[in-house]
C-alpha cells in the first residue's frame, strides 16, 4: 500500500524528479551520480562498472540477439518515426565500461554530450567520460560531430551504428540532442533506471537519417486554472524533449490566477496569484522562477511561449487592479470556478494599454524565444470593432518588444501583423476566417480541440478531463494530418502542431502525465515524422514498447486499450503500469494477474506496480485505481 505524493512531498523528494536527467542540468563530467543524486566516488564507480560488466557478460551467453530483453531493439523502433532507417544485421554496438563520448569544441554540442552521459550513467554505471573529438587516445565510442551538411537542417541528424563505433552527425546542436533521444530509445528500457542495472547495453546496427516535418512541435500547460511548481514544469520539459517536441506554451494568466511576476504591477501575483480552481492556494512564478524554466528549456532546445490571455480571461488581473475593469461592471472578486468569457479589460481605456505594454515588455525581456502569445479567445463581451481594434493595438505592442505575435484563432479578423501566427483550436476544419487570415500572411499552429486537446477524456470513464470537444483516445489523437486538416489552408502555412493541456480538472503532476501519456507521443509523431511513415498499426506497436520506459522512469500513463501494452516485461525492468491518481470513483474488483506478455483482455482488471506511490489496479479500458493510502 502506498500513498499519493502531496505537492509538498514532490517539492521535497528527489525521487519524484526526472529519474534520468535530474532537474537542474547534468552532473559534471567524470562524476557518476547515484539515483539519489549523490555523486559516487571514482572507486565506487569502478566497482559498479566491474559488477555491471560481469553481470552483462554472463547474460551475453547465449548471444544477446536471442536473449529476450537483452536483445537489441529494432532500429526502427523509435517514436516519433524517423525519416529513413537502414538496419544492418550483425552491426550491433555494445556499450561497455570503456565507452567514451567524444565531441568537438562547440559548447552547445558539448552540452549535448554531457546530457547523453548523464542519461546513460545512472543505469549503466559506466563512467562515460566526455572527451575531445581530436583526442588520439580515445578511438571508437560515441562521437557527436557538427557538420556543414545543410541537408539535415537545423534539427536533423544522422546516426550510424556499427560494431566499433556510434557516430552522430548534425548541422546544429539541436540535431545532436534529437539523435541522443533516438539512441536512448534504442537501448533497453532499463536505461531509464535511476540506479545501476545489468546490461548488456546494445544498440542495433545500421543508420538513421532524420529531420522534422514541422518546425513548431509543442504542448501547452495551463498553469493558471491550477498552479504547478517549477519542478513540475521542468519535468514536463523533459517529457517534451524525449519525443523531440521543441515548444512549451505556458498559459500564464486566466480568470482564476495570474502566475508570472511583473515588477511594475506587483499585485498581479501577490493578489492575483492567490487561488485556483477549487480551494487550492494557487501560486505564481517569480522572475527568477520563470528564468529558471526558460533556461532549463533552452538548454534542451525547447522554446518557451508565454501567453498573457487578453482581453478576456482577465478576472485575476482585475481583482488585483480593479481600475482596469470597464466602468459600470460589478467590482471583480476572486474566481475559482470554471466558466469562461465573463471578464475583460477595458478596450476603451488608455490605462489598459499602459498595463499591457508594461506586462508584455517585462515578459518579453525575460523570454529568450521569439514568440509572445496574447490569447484573444472567448472574449465574449468585447465584440466587433472594439475587439479587432484591441487586438491590432496589442499586436503593435508585441512588435514593439521585438517578438512575433501568436494568438488563438479568434484574432484572425484583425489586420495582419508581420509574421503573426494563429493557433487554431476549432473542431470543424472549415474555417473561412482563418483561411482568409492565412491568405493575408498568417501562419497556423494546429491544435484542433476534438483531436489533440489533452484535457479531453480518453473514454467516458476517464476520471478527469472534459468532453465538450469529444472523447480523444490515442488513435484519434494520432490519425489525422496537420498539413491538410484545415480547408483552404495550404501545408506551407502550417508552422506545426501543439497539444494544449487545460487544467480545470488536472491538479497534480501524475494527473498531468496521465493526460499526456500516451497522447503526447502521438502528437509528437504528427509534428516530426514524414507523412509517408504515418501508420496506426505500426505506431501502436512502437508505442507499446514505451510503457516499460515510462514505468522505469516513474512516469504515470493511461494504459489505453487500443495499444498492445506488454503486461509483464523482462527481468531487470519494472512492470508496465499506470496512474497513481484517481480523484473520484470506486476501486473496481481486481482479477488474477494476466500471463506475461499478453495484452490486458477487455473487461478485466489486473494488478500493476507503478513508480513510488503508484501501485494499483488497472482495467482493460485503462481505468486505474490506486491502492488505498
Ligand atoms: C476553451 S481553447 C478554452 C479554455 C478552456 C478550454 C477547456 C481556448 C483557447 N479556450 O479557456 O480551458 O476550452 O477545454
């Protein structure tokens, strides 16, 4: 029996941090780090290495390729699917205690090499020193090289695996990082372990040439309806990186709370940051918190897109500064419900634009990425010319900060602004107003609510989430084409795809993960993989293999019934599992365990062991019931 972690536990307990990378960057070179974050002395490392290698060598008889969990993965077993995969039988590469990681002098490339070492050290127990490419002492191993080859683009990479070496090349450091994510998936799931486990650590031989279909691949986290501490946001960034997503949109302000400090308007957070949906305390990010998030993201080639939702969704700001409310409306009071569309800043008042200029100026100053998102949705009380005039003025304020404006597609009728991007969240692809804005020069981020809104329930009995845009199971999230979805909008106008997670009913990190996994990898494949690779049957098989990875990394997920999850997996890895949270509902009766390797039959429930605090019961429809505290 175990209990769910409380938010305070999460902040205090290192085991809830990302198991693999650790939250605050990578450990120093030449220093192995144990699962509890304590650096190991060199002698301890050497002992571990010897023990791990002895165990691996024993396991290598019979040959690894026939050894079940020890066999190399297939080279194409990657999510999102790579552009080109060329397996070479017999060219598998085995990592060992002597493996070195070699990289050139570019600091960003070196940072990726350090990240690779930090990913592999905990589970392998190998020292994996990061050394200079030119170092004649260290042949073989894993090399990371930046090339002038422009064909790979800013995010593409080439990976060549043979018996003697693993070679990664890319035109830019982001490509090296994506190659590292591919490498990670090609190793056994046990590589996600935070403590040393026996290998062997074998990479399948051959080559992969890979680059993304769309430049913008993202997810949104609503930190306004419920507030989430910095550590949770960093962990979400880790999840994005795993699947080669490169944008995190933070919905920072809404009726229930204002979550980002603005020096010129301090009551936005001291007053407007208190509270959230329900009776929780809320919270907000200080400038230092926000900088920590954007830096952590940038170190992983993720761009943060901050959203200040205007002119509606502004009740929290109005509670802090009632003078921004239009005259004649009721005095604003704190709001902890889930209705939308009732609040607005006064579009006719100059003070409103002074306020917005200050806010956007400060947020822009702390944001390294090129985007500022101004919301624009559901401003039901600001209509017609008052609305378009407001948006046009705010678009100019964004331009004055040097950033490019993004808004929900409701801003489409406003005049075009250089580079502007509409985030389309409609449910019917025929949207002439958006198509017209595209003809005037807008680009589009595709976020169709009925296909990839991560706050929608998977199934009628999903314990949290909405259903106003329908139920979204994994297949539905996967089986559509962002390039051709919108009528009258050509593929060239699609900047990419983003899956928003609204959090009216999402209250904790495990619940965030439950809604993200496994739909986030589906969205990632839509954003990254060429259309020619799109194939539900193949995707569900590849996805199924990720359950042991998530379990080992302590990631909560929904065991969607349309995916053939392994129920029991090989020795040395944790069982496929599950969500540690279910805010409501009765525990269904548990059935006897399912034989190893079989999918969960419809209508049954089986025991699962999850990450700490996550043991429970899971049924074929994916409903998961935690053990009682
Ligand atoms: C619509 S989508 C909203 C949000 C809600 C969401 C719930 C959009 C731009 N606005 O305010 O949280 O639905 O699914």
